C-alpha cells in the first residue's frame, strides 16, 4: 500500500494531488477581485453631475430653512449667490446683514465653481448677485432656480408654500 506525504494511506485509483490551488482557480479569484475593485473605484469618485445634484439638494434644504426662519423671526431673509459662493442675509431696520452666527445658514463655497445660476421668473429675486427673498408670510412666489456647471444642470423648484424639490 502506498502512502501520501502525510503518512495517510491513499485509496487505490484516486489521483495523487497536492494541497495547492490550480492556476485556473487563482485566475478566477484575481478576475473577481479586479472587477470588485473597479466597481468600488467608480462609485468612490463622484461625477460633476453628482456633485451638482448634492449641492442642489443642500441648497433646497437651506432655502426651506431660510423661509422658515423668515416666518419665525418675523424678518425678511434672503439667499444670495454668485458663481463661486452663496450665503444668507437677514434684513435689519436699515440694511441687509449677512447671517454669521448660524452654522447652517453660513456662507459656503460651491464645490466645483463657477456655477451658473438662473432664476425663473426673474421677478422672484434680483439678478446680480442673484437674490431670493423670503417674506414673513407663509406664501411666497413660486420659482425655479437652475444650477449649471459645464453640460450638467439641476433645478430647484419652489412651489411658494414651503416645498422645495430638486429635479
């Protein structure tokens, strides 16, 4: 009777085989690892379109907050934006003053400037710099704010009663 390397008897008719992996098995594992890493790296690097979409969602939430602040504070609150950054203002008795002591309504830079901003209808705010003003009343004028960067664009639609959606 023949014995294997570990001293165990081998059954008659069974082929002798080592304890390693075949080349085909190793290649299959490498292909699976390569595909997995490729998919992970594609998802880890956001596209400019995804960045613009996230920025629009953030702005929509901040616009809703600014609208609510205008009602609660019983003061005018405005969103003001340039192609590089945006911030919020509150109206005092004599002038517009930037909101600086609020972590949510602070000044922010766009992630991928410059961002082209288009407000429709234009009568909803001023044009240069773009300004949208929220009043003390719970009903405002509906508007669409479009953010564009390169070939990508995203719209924020306000219905005038406090709902902001990103399209």
